[in-house]
C-alpha cells in the first residue's frame, strides 16, 4: 500500500511529534474479528462480523445491523438509521489500523465524513438483523517518520447485490487538549420526531436564548458520547447537524439523501452554537464554539 508524507494541513494544524498515547495492539490479519479489534467498549456495539483483504488497497467486510439498534425507530419494518453506515466504516477503519495499516503511536480520529444514500435501494428489515456487504478502499495514507498519521476509507454498501449507499471517512492524528466549553442555560429541547430521532434521549440539539445549540439530551448516550470525552466526535457533530437541518426544514428523517461534516477544531460536549442555512440541495450547517467555526457540514434533502 503506497503511502505519502503528511500534507500541509496536517503539518500546520497538528503537533510535530506523535505523543505518548499507547500503540493499538496489533493483530494477525486473518484472525477472527472481535469487538476489541473494532475499538469498542462492549460486544453489543459491534456491527462488523468479518474483514478480509481483496487487493493492495481493497477490502471486503460483512456487517450485521440489528433491528433493535439504539438509533433505529421501533417499527415493525425498520429502515436503518444512516449513522449506522458511518459507525460501520469507523469500526472497519479501527480494525484496519490494528491489522493492515502501518503502526501508529498516537490516537487517530475521524475529522471528515461523507455519506450518500440511494433511497429506493435502502434495505428494510422485518426480522432480527440485516446482513450488509461492504466493499472498502483505503487511500491517502500519510506517514510521519514511518508512523501512521492519517488515511481515508471509502466504502460502498450492498444488500441483496444492490448498492444502496456509500460513506467516506478521513482519519487524522488527534489534536491534543479539550474543547473550550460553553455555558448552557434554559434549554428547550424539541421532540424526537421534530429532529428525526427515534427516542427523546437521542436528541442532540436544543434552543437557548442565544439560538440553537448542540446539547446531547443524554450525556451518557452509548453512541454519541462513548467514554464521556470532553469533546464530541465527528459522528456526534454530524448527527447534531442532521437534526438541526430537519428541525429547520420541517421534514422527516426519510427526506435525507446525504450527509457530510468537516471538523475545523474541537467541538465541546455541549454549548456550541449551530446555524442552518438553505443550500440548493438541502441545508448547510455551521458549528461555532466561542465565536470560532469548529465544524461545517451539509444535509442533502429530497426536493419537493
């Protein structure tokens, strides 16, 4: 797998050394995949069943998406939450770091996510779980003194031989330090239905006297706040942007055709302001922390 040195963005925005974070435990490429391989805290969170190499940069994974996943609606027929695709790719990326990619001596984290959906091909689950085939390509591998500091994973999702979505995640060296917190007072949470969430604890945004802010209703949410970090992951920020866009749009979760987010800096666990503006294909959201832009993203929506 061909690698390049870090680009200008990494060199300017990241520390010049890799720090003292523990090196992820290496595993044999053909060993059975475990929840630890995917960097998870519990087996119940595991979505990826297997991962095998197809070529110098290609891989293939099988995923199992439970109908009862915490983010899914509690319906007789389930269309899986789009962030299950993102979490599947994140788990695949974590396994790649432990098995196939060059070693890293510091924590890496996703800082950019792109997701596209093909509505007419979305699988609908009536039983226990949906089996999904994922075809993966790794690119833009960046090294610093032989150590991994960044890479990109592109994935196509198939069910019954039909492609129904794609997801790309860029992962870079984690920035040190915590996000600057912002005070949250007198919050008014919208209903879960108003933001396309399955349950009230999944609501990620609230109204304050300053406007719309990111404020997870459940500070211990198993998907959006694992490990109770002082800053939000790209997945959590993406969900907050999705919910903010649906709140301004007035539509349902089924109207979403695509999602994207780019982190520009650490986003605190609560208190960052969210602004939503119209876009030719949907809505654009911007996250501000103490006056600084810390994330930007888009939410593609079905056109009337």
